[in-house]
């Protein structure tokens, strides 16, 4: 295994893993902090929560990347945590943990019995691609929003990326990252961020089973989990990787069951962050892209061991720089997703509806635009299919 890692290691793949790591801990993890504040959780519970989601994502991504030589980025469902920002004002953290526990058990059983693959197969692939493209669009447009707010950092990154893409395409993102850090360095102000780092002492939360919480919180969590797993797998499969729901989701589920007692919403294959490592920007040779999953997984585990005490470090990094780099790294996947979504003429209009609704950022009943975009696209596709069959009968 060590020999394989040495042989397959590349700067571009390692950089993709680092960018995925930075994108998570300068963005998604802050949602956990916000949800913890909404639920008035203690600092020890917040550290435990960050440990649980980080450790679950890290172990699952590391193991799957090494086992199958596929760039699986283990993650947690950000929409599920966003849901808790509102839900923790109605339910206790113990009730949320009970929902997480049952969800992890259910997802694991569905994965290993093959039912999850059947549920995912029902979702039209063109609409999944359109949903992914809608989410990616917001990431890519943030490059130019950041260019407006901090041109002194982002403009050199964009210019550098174009130059590097022309002459050294494999290392374009890595060199753009170094360019951005060089221009952003004068604005860094760590202010003692290195003080007070300590290993987390996980605190287990006793699950509280409530019918009201299982319906009001558990059902939306299941729908979000199904969508998250489907999109994560679709991104890998769309890039040519031969992975199954049983292989990937089953492992994520097994790891998530015990960690759910510490606040993990469930590990899953990352969708958008995972796309950074699955595409050609990571490495032109697909068989060597798994290095990005290894690097990111090790980073997740390391950060998880320090819990909330290390988040202060990531808070000092310029958020616009990370989102811009992520957007640049995702251009290739955006193109392939849009192309895949529009290939089938009979679902082209439904795919465009899915894309537009997802990109709109709308939210109802605490469910994000990605889920609504997929639902609207499916409903439109069903309506058109029924209308065509009616015309044929007459």
C-alpha cells in the first residue's frame, strides 16, 4: 500500500484534497457552529459534534479511497445540519441524535440489502446531473462576486490560473492557490489563533425518541440523505469510476451508526466538494485521483481530534480565496454535468427546470433548492410523460 501511494502521489491530486479540506472547514463546518449556537449547546458538545462529523467523514473517505482507488471524499450532509439550525429551536439535541441514529441504521440496511441502489436508480440521471450543475453554478459565480469584493486577492488568482492552465494545466489549481496565499498573506491576522489547541474529549448524548421529532425532523433528514448519497455517487460514476451504493454508502453507514451518538448526521460521499477531486483538474489519470481522497481524509481526522479548538485557525483564512479556488476547480465538472443533463432530448426541458430551480437558491419547509429542483424536475417529467401517453391513446 505504501509503495502504491508513493508511485501514485502527485502534487495536483494532493492539492485537490487540500482545497476540498479548506472548502469544508472555511464553509460547511461553520454551519455546525451556527446550529450549535441556535441550540445553545455547550463548548464541549460543539467540539464533540465537530469531532463526530469530521472523524466519520475522514475515516470513510480514507478507507474507501485506499480500498477502491477511487477519490471518495467523505463528508457530512450540510443541508441536514442547516435543518438543525431551525429544528433545535423546537427539538432537543437528544431528539436530533435519535433521528441521526435511526437514519444511520436505516441507510446502512438499505445499502447492504440493495434497496438503496433501487431507490437511487429511480432518480433520472439527467435530472441528477442538472441538479449538480445548478449547485455548481453558484460556486463558480462566486469567483466573480469575490473578484468584486477583494480584487487585490482574486484578480491575481484568476490571471494566474489562466496562465498556468495554458502552460502547466496539471498544476494550475495548485499554483493558483499559492498565488492567492501570497497576495493574501499581508492581510492575515491570526491574533493568537494557535493558543489553546487541545484534543477533544467526546461527550455521548443519550438519544431521546419522540414521535413528533421522528416525523418532523426524521423524514426531511431521510429525503436529504437519499439526495446526498445519490448525487455523491452520481458524480463519481459520471467521471467513470465503478462504485456501487453497497460499497460506498454501506461503509459510510456502518461508520455513522456509533458516531451518531456524538452528533454525526451521517457520513456520505461528498457531492460538490467531492467533484473537486473526481474531475480531470485533480489529475489527468483517473487511477491516481484517489490520492486526493487520502489527503483529505487524513486532514479530516486530524482536525476532528482537535474539535472546535482548531476552527479558530480556519476562520483566519480568506473565505473568498477558498470559494474562488473551489469554483475554478469545479469548472470542468460544471461543463460535464450540464452536457450530461441535456443529452437526452425527452428530458431536456425537465433537466433545465431542475437546473434553474436548484440555481435559484429557493427554500421551503427548511428544505434546500437542490431537493426542490429535483422534485420539480421529476414532477414535470411525469406530467409530460402522462400527457404524451394520453395523446398517443387518442
